[in-house]
């Protein structure tokens, strides 16, 4: 286990380095730059700015400098948000996204898993078909449609829920719903199909023959065997959801990290692009490692080597 | 009625059980008029080919009939319970407690994600009010009983860490945890290799001596029933076509199917070039069973009436009976030879 972890950490560093390198290269191939704007800035001023941020140096030198700094935990200053470091922006924005996203993850788990189990248990009935229609809707309808429809009915027509900001629990309802719709539906479908598989297994017949109740049978014997696909999905899903959705944050005016990704790319805020990408990559790598460890806890047949 | 009396006398009393699977393709009549009785401690073998209804009969006794199967007629009495009338929660009291079962494939019958100990203790704690520690003690006792060494260590192991024979022993331990009145063994050795097979059967017989439970042995291995069972029910197409003591079935078979089965057993005393005699043909299509005797199309001595009408039951003594027109004919010939009225054909 210790050896395995060490191997994974080394691999994680290599993965993050590869992501950083590719992003750095791609970013520099995109035309434009951080200091272009409608207002003409004098060439002298542009040159001075570029010199300040080291953008006048050759590509390789900038790349090596960036890597060196990043390894010391210094992700540089934002090129667009005057005077703020990339780390400070991420540490200010991430908690906001993570809170909304975290609630959405919890909701999708707490709803998706039991509903999937129920759909499998009641296969072929009206409940099953209803759930399956709802799940298909949740997967097919894009989040911006969900957001705007929710906003129109609950915010504008009924005036029940506030449409912007994040100041009370009521503010969370619509964004969380919009964020959780897809993962809930997806988890429900995963859960249903793997549960159907497990319900047909011989050991489920054994459980019944022992005289166990349906509840114990389903939630003790079946669930633990059927949950693996959901755990696989959960790793990347948690990373993406906690980091924040650009669309949902934009529509509900949530000051989260999701918006920063797009803002950084549009503004060619090079250091910010690198910072957010590396942050997401690192988060993802950690989540995947956690998924692997959780596997071994849930299914004793899986051994990490 | 006399129901109470029969309940006292018999552990299992199944009368005219009819069970069908309602599939999209139509009704599959899996059991047609199955009747048999078992005394306490008796060992009954149910033999027959795949799809003849052996397992379905046993499963219905435990309420394990798979969807879309449904009991549509007859009565099943077990240990004073009228199985037909039991609610799901009443059934749960019986399952694993008064009647338990060992399945065919020990490799897949244990839950892979829980330890052996957990799976044995679970059933003990469900049906008794033993504490966690007492249940663990009992589990250890059971593992020793089924001949597993180092029980302490095994309790902490997962199914995938044990061999097939070992897992079947664990299944037996689970089945015997609450000292059931009846143990159903559904082809318990089919998935095991021959040496392990012998060990498991020996173990079952030994445990029966010790604990005195009745056993229903479902198998298509006639060798097993010959050595283990007191009574044998031969099933074909959802019917018990012949029922009798082991001696009746092996030395005095009456039904053509039973005779065929016995002819197809390899014998040690066979001459060198003697061939085994297979039963020709294929099993009946249970979706469209024939009007007459289901075995008629494969029977060497098939008569006209066999294709038209189901034969009535012919009793030879209190135990031995069969459902075959040939025996009916013999009886008929005997009675007409004796002289009296011939009755219409």
C-alpha cells in the first residue's frame, strides 16, 4: 500500500507537469495577448508591461521560469486583476464554488443512489419508467436551460426565490438544483443498471434464503457490490463540480471559480489560465487516487499493487 | 379436517402443487400436480433432467420462486405452516431457520464483499437473540462442525480467499446455523470436482446423523441418490412420474423414463463392449406441453392412449407409485383376467 501510494504520487507529479506543459504551449499558440484592448495603448506602455511580467522573453525561458516558480508554490500575479496573485484569487473563489458544488454533490448522491436502487428493485413498473424518463430529461437538458427556466418560474413569475447572489439558503436552491440535475440522473442510471446486475447474482438468492428482509438484502448485500461504478464516476464528478460551473455561476451571479476559467481564457490572463488548469488537474489526480483507495475498502477483492 | 393429524405426522406435505411461470411468451407450467410427503429426518432425492421442476419444487417450499413464477394450485404444508398463506414477513421467520438451502455453485453463492464470519453470524443473529460474541462463538463452532480448520482465521477471510470445497462447507455452515428441520441441497456437488464431491456428501450424511434434519437432495446424479436417499422422486416435465423407496426405484422401476435413466448409468460390471443406452429425443417444450403423457414422444413402448390422455396414478404399495399407462394396462389385464367387468376403453 505504501509503495503503491508513492508510485501514485510520482505519477501524479508527472501528470500535472504534462498538463502544465501542454496548457502552456497551447496558450502561447493562441493569437492575442493580455494587453490588447479596444483602447489603443502606446507601444511603449505595452512594452513596459510585457517587460514587467516577463512576456518579452523567449518562450522556453518563460516556460522554465514558470515551472521553477510553480514548483516553489509561486503561481505569479494575475495579468488582468491588478495586484492580486493567482493563488489568492483561487483561494478566495474556490470556497464559494466548492460550497455550492459540495451541496450539489451531496444531493446527487443522496438522491441518485436510493432512487437508482428503487428503480432496479421495482424494475418494469410505473415507478421505474417514471424515474427513467426523469433521468433522461436530467441528462439531456443542458444546465443553461434548467437555469433559465427555473429562474423564469421561481424568480420572475412566482417571485419565490432570489435570482442572484448567495446570501441565504434560498439562494442555494436553484443553483444546486441546476448543478445536481445531471449527476443525479447519471448516478441513478448507473445505480439502476449495476443494481439489476447484482440482484440477479446467486448471493442475493442466498441472502433471501437466510430470511433477511428486503431492506437488509438490498442495502447491505446488494448496494456494496453495485456501488463501484458510481464511485468511479464520483471521482472526476466531484472535482468538476466543486471547481464550479461557468454557466451556472454566470447565470446566478455567483462569485465562484468556475467563472474565472473562462474569464482568464478570454482575457489571455496567462498566469490565471495556468493556475486554474493546474489546480483542476491536481484536484482531479487526487480524486482519482481517493477513488482507487475507496475501491479497496468497498471490495476486498481489489488489491492495490 | 384431518389436516392437523397429517401435519403432526409429516414434516413436508405437498398436495397437487401447480406452479407456472407467466412469461411474455406464455404460461410455462413448471409444476403439474406435484404431491409428496416427508417424515422428520427423512432423506428424499429428487432426480430428473434440467427443466423437469426439481429446483422449482424445492424453491417453492422456501418461497424462493423466481419472478414471474406463481403458485396457482394445491397446498404446501411444512412443519405446521401452511406455506400458501404465509406473508412475506412470516416466511422470513422460517427461511434460514426451519428450512435452509445449499445452492449449486459455492463460487457465487457467497457475497464477495463480506467476510465469512459476517455472513455466518448474520443468520445466527437474525433468528436467535444471541449477542455478537455468542454469535461469533457459534460461527466458530459451526466451522469446526463442517470440518474447516483454523476457524478463527477463516471467519476473518473473504470468500475469494477460500477454495470451492471450502466455500461449500461455509454454505453448509450457514444453512445449519439455526439447526433447521429441513435442509434442501440443490445439486450441492455439481460445481465441485469429484474428490471434493465425495467429501461434501460424506459431511452431509455425517451432519444428518448428528443433527437429525430431513434432507431434500436435488440432483441428476443417480449415484448420489442411490447412496444417500431413502426415498426417490423421479420428475419429468413438471410431474413426479415415479416415487418410491430407493430399492423400488433401482430394482423395480415401473415408469419407462425411470427405466431409461437407470439404463443410462455406467456400470462397473458392464461387459467390455457394452454401450450405455441414452434416452432418445429432447425434453418437452413446456410452453406447449402435449395432451397426453409428456414422456410419450420419447417412450419406446408408447401406445395410442399415451398421446391422448395423461395416465392416472398407479399405486404398487403405500409408497411406490407411478404415472404410466403401461402399468395401468398391466393392472387392467390382471383385473380382466380375473374375470370381472372389462370397463370401456
